[in-house]
């Protein structure tokens, strides 16, 4: 399941909803991405996440399907927010549930790596020296590539 | 053909989307970018370095030699920074 939304999410409630009444689940891993208060030595007042409606949902669904194909997951959830977010606010939630922890850990990391380099989102940071578009990081590309090598 | 621009490409070009007639002789994504570059200073500035431009046709990432046709939705944007 994937969701792209402006509103915040409740991590505990999402885990509860995903796992309730599912006896096949033995391990649940969650990742929460939040807005940092500083980047490159500069303070961040807030950031605005822009996305490509339609393609974002399509890409996230493809990434989730890929994870389910690679690992024996009981369930998976990706929620990604857009709009203006202040430091400390949640941006993204990835939950993976499996019978055993290894699949849940690996699939969660895979999903986060892939959505960072594939999902059409862009971040505009508000800094004391003016607005600044966040540049893609080579380290994120490297993180994604290791899943291809396997 | 529908053209969409995102993030700093949109800021430099000055519009988020437009509908254009597919120009004669433009059959690939690469040819479309060359044609767009000549449409004005904003386009030329935004598309100067093709290595930081990503293209999606009908919401799928494509390489420069991908064919395009009338009715396609073509989106141009910088490398993504989600998560």
C-alpha cells in the first residue's frame, strides 16, 4: 500500500492497522524520515516538497511491488508527504512486515534507498541566504546501486 | 503534446506546464530538448546541462533516444530528492 499526502501520519496507528489480526507476521520494521534543522552548515527554516502527481503514485507502487517480489513480505506500507514542512516534521514512513526480521529489515532499507533515487520528489529548503533546491546525492545513488549488484 | 516542468527547471522556464504541437522533425526526447533550448533564454538556461535533466514520457523514465509522438505527456525535471 502506498499513500502520497499533505497531512501528517501516526506511526503507531499505521503499524497497528497493518499488523492487527495477521498471525503470519513475526517482525515489523519501520523507517521514519524527518526534516533536519540544518544542512551544509546552514539553518533550515522549512522545506517544501514538490512532486509529480500521478507519476509519484505509479513509481511508489512499482517500488513496493519490487520489494514484495524480492522478499517474502506479509505487508508493506509507504507514506510520503508533500508541501511545506518544518524541522522535526515527518516526511516519509516505510513499514515492512514479514514472518522473520531479516526480510523486514532488508526490504525496508531497499524501499527507502529506492524511493530516494526514483520517486519524483524535489526539496526546496528555506535558508537564511534564501531558498535553495536540494541536490541529489551521489551517496544515495550508490546506496541504490548495491541492490542492483545482488 | 503536454509538457510538464518541475523544481528548478520550472522556476527557470517560468511555467509549470504547457501544451504544444509536436514540431516537425522532432521524433525523440533528445531532439525535443534541442528544440526546447531554442525557445528562449529561460529554456536555454534550464536545459544547458543535460546531465542534470531527467525525462519521463507518460510517467515512465526514458533515455534520450526514446521516441515521442503527439499526445504524449513529457515531463522534464532535475534528479529527484525524495525520502
